[in-house]
C-alpha cells in the first residue's frame, strides 16, 4: 500500500454527529424523554464545537457523518463543519437502520437527506456510513447508482477495498468506536447490561496501541467517534493527546474519508 | 462565551449527594423487600456512609447538595438532620425513588408536592431544587416546578454549564449533570438480584479518580460547571472515601467556586445569559410543539 507523499499510514478521523436521532426519535418515544434528548443534543450543541476547535488547532482534517435531521435542527452548527473545510457524509435522516429498510425506503431517505444537505450546507454527500452498521445486500449497488463514491460501514478489514458495485469501502473497527468504551445512557439503558464507563487512561492507551499497529503495518485507520461521547471536556483532552501522539509519530497522511476514497480509486 | 463566575473564580464545582439507602435497591428490584442481604447494601449508606461522607465534607468545608427521597426523612431522621445541621443544601427528588416515566403529569407533581410537604413538616426546610429520582420527568414538569416555587432542577445532560429551561419554565435554572461524573455507573453492584443487569466488574477506584480528575481539569480550563454525584453507600466506604478525599484536595487546590446547586442557580438566575435558540432544551420544546398532538 502506498499513501500520498510517501506517508507510512493513513488516518481518516471520522465523527458520527448523531445528536438525538436513533430508535427513540424514530418511534417518537423521545418526546416523553427530555433527558435522553438532552444527552444527544449535547453533541451538536457542545461536543461538536470542542472537536472543531481541536481539529483547527492541530490542523487535522476530518469527516462528519450527519443524520440530515440534525442538519435541519442545528443548521448553524453543521455549517461550521463545512465552512472549516471538513467533509460531511450521509448517515440517514433520523439514523434509520438500513438493514430494516426496503430499497425504496432507503432511496427515499437518501433523496430527502441529500436535498437537506444541498439546501442547508450547499453540498451533497459523496460518502455514506450506515447508521448502526448493517445494510441490505443490495445497498452497495443502490449507493453507487445514487452517486456515492465510498462507504465507511464495514468492520472486516484494516485497509480500504472496493465493493463489486465499484463503491470504495473504508472499514472501521469497533475498538475505535467511542461507544464501546464510554457511551452510557439510562431510559433506554445502554449498554443493556449496565457495563461500566471505561477508564480514560486505559482507553487512551488502547487507542495509542491501535494507532501504533496501523502505522507499523502502513494501514488506514478511521474512527467511529461521536461528539456527544468523545466531546465532553475531559474526553476531548484525551482525543487531543491521541492526535498529538499520531502527529509526533511522523509519516501519517491525515485525510478525510473522501480523500482516502479518491486515492484508493486511483 | 466565557462565564464570569463569582469572585473571579475560573469554574464552578457542585458536589451533589444522592442519599437513597434501601430505596436504590428497591427501585431496581421491588421483590428485594424481604431480602436482607440486598437491602443491607443500601442500609450501609445510611448507617456507615452518611457519617463518613459528612466527615469528609467537613474536613475541608466542602459545600454540597443532598437529594433525599422524603420517605427517608421518616426512616433515617437522624442522618437527615445531621446533613441539615452541617449546613448542606437539601433538595427534592420525590418520595421513594418513583419511576417518573410511569407517572402522568399530575402524578409526577403530586409526588413532588408530597415530598415538599414532608420536608416542610419534618425538617422545617423548603427545598428550592429538584432532581428526578428515577426515570424521566415529563416535558411539562419544569413548568409545574416553576409554578410551585422551585428555583432550579438538575436532571438534564445537554450542557456543561447552567442554563434556563424553555418557556413556560423560562426562569427555572437547570444544573446539568453527566453519568461519567456519578459514582453509580462505576460502583453500583449487587450479585443477586444482579445490579447492574449484566453483572459487569466493579470499576477500579483509581481509574475513576483519574476519569474525574481528567474531566475536572478540562472543565476548569474551559470555565464550566462541574457537577459530581455521589451515593453514600458507594463512595463512603473505607477504601473509596480516600479517593474522594484525594479528589477534593485536588479541587480545593484550584481557583474554583465550590458551591451548592442552589447557590449556582441563584447566580445563574441573576447573571446567566438567555438560552440560544440552538440550545437542546429550546430545540426540544420547539420541535415537540410542532410535531405532536
């Protein structure tokens, strides 16, 4: 694998700006749960700004996968992502699970969301990340037909590859999902078994070891970070230390997922 | 926007205590009512936890706000009087850790008012603040709380500084809290019935101290309002009380305003900025008004 500028490895930081979207919004149950809504709202309201400041200070690019409902309800905040030069990608309208949707419903969600992106942000998404991971077997063909150039939805590799439809895949790993370490909600409970919020220092150590391994093997690392989870004051400080570790390592090509897809296609 | 905290302090720190005793177990496992071992997990909070925690708070003169279900005013009157007499703030969280999500609007308000009456009658105290005991409060409860004379609530998670509730509760101050700054998600444990449900390992005490110190450092650097939630049966054990002492020593060494939730709410009511229309509470109420019934 070769990366631009003879870089040793690629890092495509990616954030899912879910806000309060997801099952409770899809069912309407969230309108009886102001506290659960507030937990999600923290992402676009506070977490995002903290992450944008950090990325600007460190001059590191990133991709934000944003449900279009969040763009509709926090348009100013979402415009700041684009104005700062970062990429926005598709992540459903209200974080629909594509595995549950017929192809015609998938098409409708994408069309509605792309219209909102173009109206509010001035650009349509070329990248796609499935909310909650799974899709229908026919989805990659649909995505290619609808003009997407890449997906970042799968977990089965540590470098990009190409789906039969021609769609580039930039796979992520669950170790690099901040939900696995830090997310914690009540009503509904997540994790369902009440597992602990992980140690910050142990999680940073894990992420450093993961990066070191990707870098040593010359791979492509991307993240499934959520501003409502990683964007608390203390966790943003961890993210800062992790970015500094990667920068100090030298020879890393920091890129958006879109940049990685374009490079891989060539 | 930077907050100009009183006396030029960099940030605010609010220590809140959830004194729940046996009710914490009963809220999760009602059939534990005749299971002495499981109940004793909570009893310990009253008999050993409260005195040990009060002593630690007294050591450095740390102010705090205690949420006490009013049923405990009858069950543990000495402990509650000791909290009051030490100058800590007492606040309303219902009668017996009711699941607010299972009550209608009138039922929620009735529970709040019964608890308020018990505080007035038994302690001569009128709490100005409220935190939902278990479950979710109704979107209409903040308006009812304001109408009933409450000044503040501490139930939401959408910010890391105080804010106002949305109209018609626009004068009610919210002191938002976060799960990672609460001892319960790290330390709560009962073997059978299993609490938490998946029987995860108890978190290492030193790791939790590190989490709190990391968050506190960043809250202070950004000038925010750090709200910690403690349960006497969890934090006031012989081993963990030393961790709390380390944490409080660290906090007292910084230029931060240690205050009760009520003091922070008074400050915010007088000096706080109005909510941005993009604040989660404003987005919630604007959207619920336009999408439901």
